[in-house]
């Protein structure tokens, strides 16, 4: 049996239409264009490419992305000052500071300088704390409004749109980064899954993965998860983006996994397009919260 | 084989002596007495008892606990105003707001009003976020200093003092509260354990527990975890405090579990005394951070 695709590209397209309508309505009502400021220091090629992609994505949704580029020699004080200026700018609703930041800059301090209300990337400690403390979905959250990093939020939304059941399911998350693994684990726990978080020190990963009804992988190692690590019928969400011999492959050995899984994301075309739409949604939501 | 006790009472005594020396040194150097303000609205018997216990505990360590009691009819605004006053009071280094708060009060909003620097109870979203985002132990945390709720911090410290190995071990946490389960899971993950978080919706708890090298239980159900849920030789940390026929029992069926586990906390005398010393340590640490 071959798995059904978790077709992020198709779902993203559907969501783009939803966002287009919501943005149009927002602009009609307020006269304001939801705007993200992307901050970068230096010319890291990946960051340059991503900033351009955000600009295009936002424009296609009727929103705006400003690019604020500092020289590679920018100090922490300069970055924090720029962030403070953007925090105070009412025409900017969301702010993303790209990494890597220059050598010697305390990235945590720059993120902490963001206004949590404009932290559409979900990297501020207040947003991380609210996600960590939020009550299970369906109950009053017990915390203020917050932003979730776009990548795990997109993975969850993709599963939701395919009707994946979370309640009481065993979910395994490989990877414990602050932008994918940890928030993904917290999101799945909020959906009442039983969540296991694995990482580089975990033992016997194949056996742990084989217990997963839902397997989310964000380790940055090409095709590490093999077909025989997957429980037949499981949901497999691959956040990996690895370049191998000029080709983009995920953290899951797709050709093997697709024969075992019930639902699986392709790479590319799975979680990637979802990240883009979730970032758009976060920017729109930030604008909604700020413009009343 | 009978398990070795994780003797919280004995370890707490050792730590009390350490804290006594540290407090004496701090007072000698600064002339200042580390002070916690305990805020309560109303006369919930458990809260009244706990506030009294904190006062005694702190006094025994050469520190001070102020009690600030509002009437049961106190509004959210009154609680927040009191917290704001204590935030601004340089003679107060730590603040704890007891629960339950009066009906109609948004507890999350009151906690968010605390200064994170004085949140010795670890309930502020900034402290939760920093714990969630902190890098694994041994690496630079990548976040500012933070406070961890005393109960899970005490559980971890108790295991540490008995030389429990965390690295690569399978840890299972039963319960996902913001003051025990979730921070316990994040602490164990920081120590490089592979962590599974279970809760009321989890299926087949006994099987999941039997996979645990380290089992931490905070569910508030008397003796729910049976002896045959425990892997022979496992470390069992019981945070449960249940009154059954006038007797205090944990969430683990102790008489059964002690025959299977390798290390186990008694109830009482396990995690309870550790909570007290960790709170003392947090207050001392808060004073250290604030008095320079």
C-alpha cells in the first residue's frame, strides 16, 4: 500500500485563497496593509534568498514585507536599536530577525528585544512561554494571545486539514530545536497526543519511532528515518530540507517510507509551503491584534 | 529486591545546611535579608497552611517571608496593584501569589503581572519561555536567567544527588501541569533524556510507564501507578500528595513499587521537602540577582 500524500502545496494553495479574502477584508475595513519587517545583518545567501521569498509571498497575498539590512559588522546594540524602532513603528505589524546574526551578537538578547506582539516568528520568550503554558486545545488557554513558529504550526495545520486524529495518539518528535521540535511537541501535547521528544542523545530511535502513530522529523539529516522505522499506517511529517547531490531531500527516506506510512509529506511540497502560509497568517493576525 | 529510597528529607537537610551558609555569607556581604512576599486573597485552608509553612521554612534559613493577605472579595485589579507594588519594592526579592485566586480573577493575568526577576515560583510566562527555550545543560543556555517551579526543580535535584544518569535515558512524565509535569519534562529533556509526556488522554499508560528508566508522576490520583507499571530497577519520583483515610499517599502504589524500582521517593519525605529547599534557593538566588 502506498501512503496518501500530505500535500502541503495543495493545502497551501487553498489557504492562500482564504488569506487573500481575509487580507482584502482587513484592508477594506481598516485601510491598512499588514506589514512584516524582515531584519538581517550581512548577506548570508540562505537569508537573502528567504527574505526575497517572504517579500514575494507577502506581496502575492496583498501584504507587505520591508527589508532592513544592516552590514555584517552590525553590533548587538545596532540590531536591538533597529528592533526597538520597528517595535515602535505603528506601520509595522510583524518583525522577523533572520539568523545567523553577526559573530559576537547574543541572538537570544536580540529576540528578547522584540515586542512579543510583533514576534510573528514565535521566537520571543513570552510567546514560547505562553505556548508552553497554554491549556489543551478547546479549553480557555489561560495565557495571553501568542504566536507559534510558522514551521511547526504549518505541520499541525497540514495534519488537521487531512483530518488526522491527535487525541490519545502516540506522537514522536525527532529534534528539539526551538523553532521546530520543541514547539511541535508542545502543539501535539495541546492536541492531547502522548508526545515523546527524541534528539541526538536518544537511544534506539528506530524502536521509538515504530511506536509512533504520528512521527514528526526535524533533525537536518538527509533520509535518516528509514522505512522500517515507521509503523504501518502512521502519519509522517518531514520538516527536513537537505541538499544531496543538487536535489532536495527530507530527513525521511521517502521512497521507503511512502510504502509503509498512511499519510506522508513529500519533500519538497510538504511542510515547506505550509511554513509560508502560516507566516502570512501570523502577520495578518498581528495586524488584526494591533489595529483596532 | 527492595528499592533504595530517594530520601528527600535527608537531602533537604543537607541542602538546608548549604543554604544556611550561603544566606549567612550573603547577609554578611550585603547587610540584606533575602525576602519573599507571599500574596493571598481569602482564607483557603491549604493556602493558609502553606503560607505558614513558607514563613517557618524561610525563618529557619535566616530569610524572611512577608504575608500579604487580601480579602476573598479582592478584584483582579487589587491583586495586580499589590503585585506591582511588590515588584517595585527593593526590599522584596521574591513574590509568590497563592492559588486559588478569587472567582472572576484571571490567574494568568496576575501571574503575568509579576516581575520575572521576582517570580521565584516560576509561573511567569518569561520564565516558562526561557525554560522551554534553554539549550541542553552544559551548553550556554541562550536565554536570560530564569526560575524553575520548585517542585520539579526539587525532583531533578533529588535525582542528581543520588547520581541518577539522565543522558539518553527514557523518561516518562505522567501529568502535564504548568507547575510540575511540563517543567519536569523540559528539565529532563535539558538533561538529554528522551522524554514522553503522558496525561489523562494517553492510552495504555502501564505499557508506556514500563518503558521508563525514569518515571515521574504528578497526576493527583492516589496510588494510580501500580507496581507492575514499573520497569525493574527504574527511578520513580512521586510528586503526588493525596489524603486517603487521613493518611498521605502518593500517586504511586508505594508498597508494590518499592519491590520493583531501583530508586524511589517515599511519600511523605520524598519530593515534598525538596520543594521547600528549592523555593528557599530560588529566593536566595533572586536576592543575589537583584542586590549587586
